[in-house]
């Protein structure tokens, strides 16, 4: 009954649509008035607005599944299995996240404290799950992350320049050489 492309679009926007519906419900409850319904409705609408924003950010992060390989997240470990590359990194040991361009394909470069590196295509199957992992990293600026993934690269109308093959997105604080 519903066309497949329309069903796919609804499925992709499901978090934002659901949160928007709850937001409208909260505003309707608040419009009924009264000492109890106004605060309850506004609290519900506020929570739904936060969930809608989170869903919209998650939607911007997802790049589709065009690259070969599969990303999986399990027990604090990120694994990527591809036809030529693959490996594992531990999320608690994650030291640096970079977005890089290699042969026209954008990749996440995830580095552990011991120097082990994992390259994960941005558009690999399951890579959208990295959003939650990155959001949980201490000091991660999600606006920088989403701007780097945007069509213009850095949100300022500039993409990755030919000389700039890698952009630092996040680095764990307190690591590296200290100067006295």
C-alpha cells in the first residue's frame, strides 16, 4: 500500500517523527490548562524536543551503507570487518578520532592509547552506531563532528582540501607530552 521509497524515508526519520508526535501531544496537554496539566504538558514537550534534536543529529550522522564491510559494537569494543581491512579497538582505550579522506572515501581513523589504529568507512553498514559511542566520549563536541560530516566538510563552505587528508575530531584530554 505504501511505496517502498516512502516507507524507507519514514523509517529513516522515525525518531524525529515519533519525538515530534510526543511534542505535539505535550503541547496539546498544556493547552488544556490548569495547575497540573500545563507543567506536565510543558515538561513532556521539552523532553520530546530534546529527543527530536538527538534524533535529527543521529540522522545527520548516518551516511548510508555504500561501503563494503560491517561495523559492530559489542561490550565496549568497536569492530570493523571489511574485504581488505578490519580489526578491533576498545572504546575505553580510545585516544583519538579523526575523519580522513583516502582515495575519495571518507574514513574514521580510531586510535587507541597503545597506538593501534582502526580505519572504518563512514558509510559502512552499521557505522551509524558509532554516533552513540562518539557522543559518550568525554569532551566530544558533537557540533564539530556533525559539521565535519556535512556536505561542505567543516560547515563553513569548505570541504577537505587536497592537502588536508585528515581532520582531528576528538582527542582524549591529558594524553601526550607535558611541558613544564
